[in-house]
């Protein structure tokens, strides 16, 4: 009973805090899972000392299949992980049982199998706890990378582990105790091999996750540099346009005075409109932050070309201690999503950005028009893009960046047809 309780606990810790899977929102699968676990407990109590072999084999599947009831994700992947973890735990049990069997010179009656099972689960709990501490803050990456693994690999891993367990048996023509010793040594040996395979598999997944994270950070740094470069180029271009406009300013005044004196009002209105277009090209939105300016002005230009009303209210506070890459992640993803949503609107298209600060806190709201109601659950927006995985990961990037900045990102929908992205950050060099 103790070993089964620890096994269930270990499965929960593994899936939630190592692999990063979220619990299901629907209650019905969870209720079924609880009933299955409760039924397992009842049968173990009833058949405490004389569990039928067939029933014992059936109950062993509970911990292997339990994750599918409680965690969200691809069914075949979660089941595959559960089956392979169950097989790995079995090999780990064989390691300790085999070592004990060999130490006892093949006398099985001296071995308490329940104690061995409990010790096995305790050691597994310690190992899982160590992994949790090791990957703290990177669960999202682990979950994302595990989801990309072909589920067949998990079933093949479980098959290899089961073959190792079956190959431990020995039926030689010698006395029973000697056969048990040989079998115990085989179990310990195969258990070591199985544990090694499992540990290597875990480190491979962690390595792939860390490598992908480094690639993503490199990509974000390059994007940040690209945004800054574009900002400097934009400033140079608009400064040039502004100087040209100022150079011809007096000539423009003389032309307009002449048109007004000749009562050519239609031509005057057209001329003033043309001057407005020239001047708008030299307009520049300043938020007092180079990264924010780069992203805002990039989409300001895009919105002007597409007929989307774009405005920014407020300034970034001085001395904000936020990583430029994190600020870039939050703003670029947030404004890009707002731009794409506003672009699809048939009616009024608008994006409004509000920036304000209070003490050590900075608040940014991105308000954009949308065409139809948007699905939002628990403050998190649901993507409607075909590439749901990559878009969902972009939203996760925003959330992770906000957390690193001591804040959060949430979304809300207004019945008037607007989505509000609320970015909250904390940190100042003046603290």
C-alpha cells in the first residue's frame, strides 16, 4: 500500500513538475481517474496476502495509464510516457530485489518484497525531486520538447525495458538457491542497464531542451539587434525627410499664399493634403525607450499603410531594469498579434497602446479591434492560427519574459469588440 501510494505520488510529480504537463480542465476524466485509483486501493486491501496473478498484472497498469486521466496533452504521448516510466520503475525494482536476492544466497523467503517496493519508490521520489530542482523554471521547455518526440519512441523504450526484465530469468539444471542467485544477479545487471538507459534518455531530453532554449535566446537577441538597427535606420530616414521638409518650408508657404490669394481653394486643399502626407512620413513616436520605440514605430508604419488607426499614450519610465530581450519578446509578440487581429477586421481597425508607471511597476496595455469574439480562458488567449503550436509557444514566451521581469501577461475581451493585452512588469535601477 505504501509503495503504491508513493508510486502514484511519483507519477504526479514527474508529469506535473518535471515534464510540465497541466491538469485537465474537464472534471469527468479526473473523476474516473480517482475512481480507478480508489478501486485499486480496495482490491489491494481485499487481496493483501493472496493477490491473484492475473489481477496483480491488471493493477500494475493503473500507474501506467493514470496520467491520461489527469493531464492534458496528446493521448498517445502521455500514455507512452506512462508505460515507459512504469517499465523503468519495474527495472529499478528488479535492481534492488535482484541485489537482495543475491545477497541472501537465493533465499527468497528472507526478502520482504513490499519493503523493497517501498524503498524503490522512495529512491525514485528522491531522484525526481533532484530533477525538479535541476530543471526549475524550464518545465515549459521540457514539455514543449517532449511533445515533439515521436510517441513510438516511448513504446519502443518500454518494450526494451520489458525485454530486459524477461531476460533476467534463469532455469538451469542446478539447485534452486543457486538458480535464484544467478537470477538475482541477472535482475541487478539488467536493472542497472535499464536505469542507465532511462537516465541517458532524461539527459538527452534535457540537453535538447537546453540547446533549443539557447537557439531561441540567440534568435531573440538577433531580433532585438535587428529591431534596434531598423530603429536607427528609421530615425535616419525620417530625420532626412524632416530636413528636406524644413528646407522647402518657406517655398511651401509662398505657394499656399499664392493659391489663397488667387482663390484656388480646391487646389490649396489638395496641396495641404499632400504636405500632410509628406510630414506624416517624418513623424516619429517616442516612448523614451530604444526597444519600445523600434517596435512601436515599425508597426506604426505598417498600420499607416493598411489603414489601421495607431496611437501610443504615455512614456516608458526612466531607469527600468528589464532585459532588452524580454521587453522585445513581450512587445513584439503582443503588438504583432494585435496588428494581425486588427488587419482582419472589416469595420474600424485600431490599435491603442497605453504605457504608465506607478512606483517600481510598469503597465502596458495593447488594445486592438477584433473581428468576432475571442476565446479567452483564465486570462489566457486561445489562438485561432493554423500553426497553433508555434503561436502558443510565442504566448508562452511572453508569459515567461513577464515572469522574469517580476510581472505577468493576461488578456481580456471587451463586448465592444476589443481585446486588451495587459503586460505588467516590475524593476527599476533606482530601487
